[in-house]
C-alpha cells in the first residue's frame, strides 16, 4: 500500500523571507502521500547550501519543484496542466530578466520522465524519488548546459547516506514530524504502480534512524510518524550487525527522552508479525491507531490482487492487535471494482467492514494504471457499477467513523497540542487517533500533551475542555 493520497494537493511552502541578493527563492509544490511531503523537505535541505530559501509565491522563485504522485488516475494530465501554469510564470519572469528552473520530481517523473521533457520542453530537471540527493549536481548541470537534465535511476548508492543533517528542517515549534525509514515495495499488488516507481524495498540503518529521531526530539518534536511504502516490512541493519524489524526499532525509539508518541504508516497485513503486535501491548508510546489497508474483503479478489492473505487472516490480525491494545482503532484503504469483482465479492468487502469496524478509511474506485497486471486483465467492471459500490461502501465507512467519534464525547483523552486553534483564544492538537481537537486555552500549553474532556463532535474535529484547567491557567 502506499501512503495517504488525498485528492487535494498539499502545497508546502516556507515563510516568505526577504531574499538577499545571494539568496535564491525555492517554491516546492507537493502532491500525494506523506512520503512526498518528507521528500520535499529533504529536497529543500539539499538545496539550502546552494542558497535556496523557501518562498510562498512561485512568482518569486528561482526554482520551482513539482513533486508528483502517480498512484491513481489522470496523474500525468494533472502534471501537464500544472506545468502549463508554471510555464507562464517562467516566461513572465524571463521578461523581467530572471531565470527560473522548473524541476519535476516524484513518481510521475519516474514513470514518465522522457514524455515530460518531450511535452514540456521548458522543464529543466526531471528526477525520480531515488535521486533527490543528486539535485545540487542536477541544478548545476541545468544552469551550465541550459538543457534539460533527467535522472530517474535507481542508483546503487543509498540516497539517505548522501543527505545533509536532517535536523535542519526541524524548526522549533514543530511538535510532530515525519521520518522515512523504509522505501519501495516488492509486493506487486496487481493494481499498483509503486513497485515500478519507487523500486525494491530498502530500509535505512537503525543508527541513522535513531540519530535523526534524537535530533528531532532535541528540537522539541514529541510525536514521530515513521514512514514507508511498506513500513512494517522494515529490516534495517542494527548497530550490532543483525537485521532489526520494526518492533525492535520502535522499542529503541520509545526510549528517546521527549518522544512520547510514535506512529508508523503504511503497513501491509502480511508483515504484521507477533513482535510488532506485542509492541502495541508493551509500548505506551505506540499510538493506538493503525492504518492497515485491506483493499477487499473477498478472498477471490484478494488473490487476484496478489495481496498474499485472506479476509479471515486480516480479521485474525485485527483480533490479535485488539487483544494486545484494546483501545486500538483501525484505518484502511479499499478498492472497489477491481477487475473480476462481482456483487458477491463486493458484499464480502461490506461484511468485512461490518465485522472489523474502522475509525476512518480511504476508498477508491479501481483505476487502471498502465503497465500494471490488472490494467490488462479481462472483466473490467463498468464505471456505473464502481460508482454504486463506492457510494455504498463510503456510506457504511462514514457511519462507522461518526460512531467512533461520537463515542469519544464525554471521555477524557490525551491531546498533544500543536498550534493555535481556528478561533481566537483556542489551541488545537491531535488525539491518539489523529482527530484534530480544539479547546479554549492559553498559547503556552502548545507543545504539551494534556488530558482533555471531549464535549462535542464537529464535522472534521472534536471540541473539548482542558481538565484541571486551574492548574494550567
Ligand atoms: N486504483 C485505485 N486505487 C488504487 N490505489 C493504489 N492503486 C490504485 C489503483 N490503480 C489505492 C490503494 C492504496 C492507496 C494508497 O491507493 O488502496 O492502498
Ligand atoms: Fe502497497 Fe501493494 Fe502498492 Fe506495494 S504494491 S505499495 S503493498 S498497494
């Protein structure tokens, strides 16, 4: 499974700074999963020594990076339409005598590199997710040659070994952070492009992960979300030369002073081993919220998808997880309308949802990705059938999400406050289950984890009051 792929683009920008003449403006547009958000931050890191600083407006940028996502439909078209917009900015700046480097990064760049240079010749750099540590060299080459540079290798060197100190992006005031520990996927689900765009599974060493986590904690980060396309397939080299799994890594991370919350995403049911399930029992820092994509509840379709487990095996994993950590809530990904999916198969998915109950989930209509096995499979499901199934599934999932949120009203739960709320006098944070929570409270509580009594359920968040208010006043 991949990571979160929200439809709306995430636009990452830093604060606009008045740039001194030696400084250059960098504008990064990030689409897709948290892995891309992390990669964008690292690309900014490697460019910082070259004088690049984040700017909010693309019009003020000497370099614009479009970090793309290829997981679902029309990814390439979306990229070309955005590039059309960036081209206009580049041309307007050129008239004023300013040069603008346009780089396309991420999974669309990996999959369609040559096509991008052909259709959008004003693009200067195309780089895949495995080569962003080489970005400074590419920028130099692009500036020198004036021609386009393409680098979509799967290089032998590990990009993480070539990245600058990752403490740099942890600006004070960030209480939550992402940390990529694993990349790529060898699972080859029938529908998915990730094995082709992100390459084979590889894990960072334990030493480098722990060092980055320590730096994050020292800069004030309280909650770390470990990232990987197949994060629970993590198998990093341990300091003792043995291979460590995710459970062992989580145990070590939990000892870092100041880190009170750990999460990991995204996991595959096949890699949910006993050690990891036990870690949910033994480590209070491991948050009781797990994104565990199942995709379908039908054994026939799970087989066709090459998922490597049955619906009952998924139910069993969930049961063992909940035995280990009774307050654990689940999130998942579903695909409706995979080739060959019958009404009966779809009903099996609905039944699995009823049996497991999810606090939150993402569901998609199957969309063929060129080059993947399912794209050429017979028995493609008609669009109107996919629509009807998606509606039915989403209605059920929404009901479960509402029920989960409603059940929290009246309870007291720990909230990690991360910033100001929407209304004046409010502060906001997140629950153990990742719901946003708003309370009335003073700003100096931001950065602390405090008990909150939940009083109301809003559309996409919870409202509450600080417990023992007088103590914090
Ligand atoms: N069609 C629809 N959904 C897909 N996903 C991945 N590939 C496809 C596709 N071809 C979904 C899966 C995955 C999530 C990140 O995106 O549910 O878990
Ligand atoms: Fe996830 Fe399967 Fe895609 Fe791998 S191939 S990223 S396991 S959906």
